[in-house]
């Protein structure tokens, strides 16, 4: 469903701040895969997601979605196939517009936008039914401006909007990180529910190890622009946080010594 | 006095179309578009030139609208494809239009390429064409009789302009309301509200900005074309400070009538444009103020409209807090006798 082939990206090329953001990234997601991505800050996780969504373009390498090469496709065209939820709850919705208007925009994602009423009676009923699945009572506040909602409510709405048209790929960029623990749990459960309902192919970045283990069937760990660990379905079932930490330590430790060796030579 | 206010309302309604255009760029797209100063004159210049060249006033006005649309699109192109700062692309377009407007009006002159003004004194305009029809209805006499009986001394020569402009402005208002609720309209609003989000929902924000600015400037040019026919001249300087007048209308309207829904806000903008004209008209009646002071008065009105609401809001907030404090204090004292202290905090 999603293929990254030898993706390379340099930031601040040819300046003293030059940084390898992504180094020979290869990734292959099958339809229905739910992969969690962990790694420290600056590992290249968000950069990778931005490559897939089209917000950034790779220096080298190809991106394929549903067997179509989309490397040169601009962001707005690619987003017909990609649903996204951002870390910032403010980022995924339009605050001065109402809940139903926001949903109407999400509904038009994979269609051509025309000069027809964005919210009609039929759609309103459909929005109401979908909002009921959130259990946040938003279905009775269709005409409330989204700016009036709490962070958790907005993030739940963003999630619903991202999955509304059953995109080929769902990208979640630390979408629970800005919420308090109880709200984060609510969004985590919702994510599970919505992804399972439509068997969405999902890529989720998280800093929460437990969340990375609880959700999804595959896991990768990134560091310094590389994928340093890939865990498949069978292994992931047996994985625990201590094991993951050990693995992290082992790989990083190795890397450190090899770096040191390089320096002393 | 009555006549002065009447004239202000008449003009205000025509300028309201321009204010709606400014509302679309400024508020909906969140794009401070200074093209307005130029595109207003472009509308006037195209309409006046075509009328002088013998075209039908309606065709002349429609052409003005189309040219205004193109001017707005060009500003949008400079900003989105040329990656030029929003303010700067508007200013560049405004300055370019100055020369273009001179050349457009120059088409009526055989001796020179550019021309700074065109009088329309004896020309056919949309207004006097409408007047021929309106005059046969006898409404003017009835209205003037009515106001005459109420003791108003100086009566307007016709109510037709006010009537037809009122209808046109309301039609445009409903059109704008409807447009902003369509799928395209929603995407345009979201572009001004949260670009990142609407792009992630597969909308081409560049195209939306270009179309939105085109739409905005089409309204501005329409207003310019009508003002030229109303005032019976087109002048290269008539657009100076137009953006501020538009902004003043938007801000005054929003401050007085609120912004709860689009339907309400567009009505507020129209009312704001009329109120602005009335305030300006009354200010100009003060003896020591001259017509040359108009721009200064405009600036003062806008500053007032920006500062006063903040002041009133603060006062209201303070009063509300004081009242609430007094209420809590009294309930506290009442319950002090026997009730539990906890109950003094009802919320």
C-alpha cells in the first residue's frame, strides 16, 4: 500500500548546519498494516511523515502509494489518499468554522469541490451519525464553532475528519502528545476503533512506549535518520517495554562504540 | 440635514459592495489586499471609458467587474506563485494599476495616451436609464408627500437610486452568503483560517487564494463602476484610501452588529459602510472642516472604531465582575448566620 524506496533528505545543504534528516529509508506497508514509529527527537520521524504527505519532497528516492508513484505529486493532490492528524490540536481543524462545516470539508477530500451547498440535510444526518461514535456529545453541537471546543474534543474531531473518507494511508504525528493522560487515552482508544473499523493502513509516531506497543501490528525505531529496528507482527506480540529499552540501548551502545572507534583511529 | 443623510445612505449603499469585497479579502482570506485602491479606479475607468465609447452602461459595468476579477487574480498569482509577501503583492498591483487606469481612460482621448479623468455629465448611465422607468411609477411623489407631511423641508429628487441599489446590494449579500457556504466557499474560508489543515484535506490553497482575491476585487470594481456612474465622473485619484474606507466599514459594522454568523456579518458590513458615510457626511458639515480633510476624518473614524470597542468591552467586563462580586458578597453575608461556609460557593 505504501512504499518508501531509498529516501534521502539533507537539511541546510552545503552550510555548517548540514544535517542528514533521512538516510536510505526503505519501508513497505501492506494494506491494513498499522505501524508505530518511535525514536528520539531529531531521529527523522516527522520528516518521514512529511515526505509521505508531500509537505516535504525527498532529495532522492521514490514514494509509492497503492502502486502509484507519488513522489512528484503536490501535497494537495496526494492528500486525496492520505488522512493526517497533527500533534497540535489546533492544527487539524478550522477554529472559526462550525463542526458541521469542518466535517463537510473533510467529506469533500476525495471529491471535486463544487459550487454546491457544503452542508445539506442528508450530509448533516451522516455527520451526526459519525459524531455519535465519538461519545463526546458533539452530535448535538453541530453548529458550535470548533474554536470553542477543548483540545481533546478538537483532536477527536480531527481524527474523525482524517478517517472520514477512508483514506489509503492514515498518518498520525504524535497526535496524543499535547493532551492530558485521560484525554490521551480517549484519543488512543478512538484511534484503535476508527482504524479497525475501516482496516486503514496507518503510520503512527509516538513518544509513548506503551502506546507504541499497545497499538498496531508492526513497530519501527528510528535514530539519526535511519530505521535501526524493525519488528514484525509475531515479535511485536511478545514485546515489552524493558525488552524494547534493552534493544534501544544495545543498538545505540553499539553505535556509540563504533563512533568512538572511528574517532580514535 | 435630511438631504445630507439621504445622500450619505445612497453613497454608503454603493460603497457597501466595495466593503463586502474588502471583507472577503481581509476577513475571510485573512489577506490584507491593497489592490483595492487600484481596482476600484479600474472599475470606474473601464465603465466610464466604455460608456463614453458608446457601449451600453450594463455591458460597461459587467466588463468592469470582469477586469476587477482579473486584477485580483493577478495579485493572488504574485503572492502564491511568485511567493511575494501579501502586503507587497497588493501594493505592487495597486501601483501598476495606476498607470493601467490612466491608459484605460486614455482610450477616450485622441490626443493623448493617458487621461486622468472622464466626466459623464451627459452620458447614459445605469442610474438615469433606471430613472426613466422609475419616474413613470410615481413612487417619488408618494414618498416625498409622506415625508413632506412629516415636516421634512428639503426632499430628495428621487428615491429610485436608493431603491435599486438596496436591491442590488441585498442580492450581492445573499450571493456572498450562499457562496461562502458552498464546498468551494468553505475551502476558501478554511484557507484564511487554517491553511495547513485545508491543504491536508486536498484543497489547492493557491488556487483558492487567487479565486478569492479575484472575487473580492470584482466586487470592488463593481462598486467603482457604480460610483463613477452615480457621481458622473471617473478620476484617477478616486481610489486613494479606498482600502481604509472598506476596512472602516468592516470594523464599524462588526463592532456594532457582531460577527456571530456569516449572514449576520455581511449585513453588518453593509450597515458599517452606510454608518461610515453618515458619520463622514455629518463631520463635513462642521464649519471648520473642509472636503480636503476627508482622509483625516476617515483615519480618525477607523482609529475610533478600533479603540472604542476595546474600551467598552473592558468597562463591561469590569462592571460584570463588580456586580458578580457584590452578589457573592451578599450571599456570603446572608448565609454567615447559620449555613455552612461551603454553600457560599454555589459553583
